[in-house]
């Protein structure tokens, strides 16, 4: 079966899926619009989707082995400025390309269903919410995505914007591909009062400023410089008037690393630093750890197999890029920690000014020529792995 040739014929359909999801972008765990759309589209192919936590799953084929194909569905809570005619009409925007992942997996499901009689096992679909908040994969694992039938291996694709042309596929076989991520929210409490009498108050803004500066010292002075680690504060919020010292300030941020020991150290020192500084100034700090994910390390054997299968596709300008590493994080790491897994980045970029913006930018643009590439890669990799696994068993 020439999956790429068939995917090209279905390109307009895949683009339609992508644009519908893009226009109706949703964030977080609860994604009723996307789930309704996916359920309907799969039903048109004769595939029954069922809930799995806040996500959806379905199977094609039967028996062992079982390969999981994962696509994240969620967008980001931001305003889109791309200028596309199908720009988001909601308070969320697909600036990371998850709309592509879902659209491509929908088409791949159709391709595989057409060849179901020749499948040498089972393809299990995973349509996942809340990747951006690092909640979705764990939620679906807790609700059995890796069981009934039990999953033997898992594959995910991620599109990449920018100036890398369509046809480039990027992977890391065995090394750390993406960093861990741990998100935190710190509520710093003091004593509010009049700005003219600071001595009668305990300023949470002052405490928050000292905490912010001290966090930078943790990374520079306490973390092994040979390890990758960065800490970022994305929200610093407190007060409503310039002449009123507020009661509290909220700081939200995250840190990322490629090292398990550094991850433990950072969590410990962030909590100690925040609470210690607040106490020293007469206030208090409550550190709340939000969702996180470990570093993404893919299976060498499985990833090499997936890269090899992709190379079999007759795709123009097809070119591999090995051993990539990104400072971003992926909650697919929870899946990879449980079963042999691979994540492949496929470029959805442009080699002109349209590639000037990258993921998470409100102005980012993605090249829809990637649609048949991703759909064919999903289907072909699953088909070939089932075939080879059965032949070698």
C-alpha cells in the first residue's frame, strides 16, 4: 500500500480537519468540540471512538502486537495574530501545531481502516487533551490508555514551524530528546496597607522580588554547569493600585532539566528559597507544584525502526535530522517511560518570510503541505512495525 499516494489524494480532507480544529481551538482537559468532531469523523470511517479520561481512543485491527499512535488536541490560551482566514474564534490559539497532529491522525486512521484486513495486529489511537499543561497523557494513562488491549510500543509526531522546509524529519534515538518540566505557583502573603506607611505593612511585592532574584542564583550557583537547566517566571501578579501595598502576590513559573538529580534539587531549593525568604521578611509563601513531566527519552531500537520506515516513503525532499535535542518539554514522556516509544518531529515550515515566527508565537504560520506527510508517516510506520514485529516473533 502506498500510503503517501493515498494521503495526497486526501490532503484537502486533512486540511479541512486542521482548519476546523484551528478555528474552534480549545485548551486544557475539557475539549468537547474537538471530541465531538473526532468521534463523528472516525464513525464515518467505521471506527468507534470511546472516552478515555478526558481524551478519546479507538482501535483498528485485532490481536497482538499493539502499537499506539498519539495525537495531542489542545491549543494555548492566547490570542492569534496569524492573519489566516480560518483564525481561531475562541480565546485559545493553535500556535503549537496540535491541530495538525489530530488532523493527520484522523486521516491516518482512515488509511489504516482501509487496510484493516491486512494489518498484522492492532493500531490503538490516542487523541489527547492538555499536553500544554502536562496533564493529558497522565490522565489518559490513569484511565487505561496503555491497557485493554495492552500497548507494546507508542509513536507520536510533532510539527515544527520556522524555516525548515517540509520533508525534514527529526528524531533522537536513545538520548534525551526533550527536557523535563515542572510548573509551580507560589502565593506570597504579607500585610497590606497604605503606600505612604510601608513600615506598617509587610510588602509581598518586596518578598516576591527577592525570591525572583534568588531563583536565578539557584541555577547559576547550585546546579552542575554540565547539566542543562533553566528556570523561567511567566507570571508575576499582585496589587490593584499604585498607592496600596497588597496582601499577596502570585508568582508562576517552571523549570526544565535533562537530569533526574537536578530535577530533585531544583524542586527542593525552589520551595526552601521561597518559604525562607518570605519568613525572613515576616511573611509567608505557599509553594504549589502543578503538573510536570520527566525528560523525554525515546527507545533507540524503536525510534531507529520508525525513522527507517519513514525513509521508505516517496516524499519529495525527504531528509532525516538525527540526535536533535530541544529545551521544550512533552508529556508524551509519561508514555515513553512506560513502553518503547518514539517521537518524530516533521517540519511544517517555509523557506521564506512565512517562516519568520516559530511555535507559541501569535503570528506563527504552518505549512499545510505537511498534512499528507504526517498522515502517511503515521499509517506507514504503524503498518510496517506490525508487519515486522509479527514476522520476527
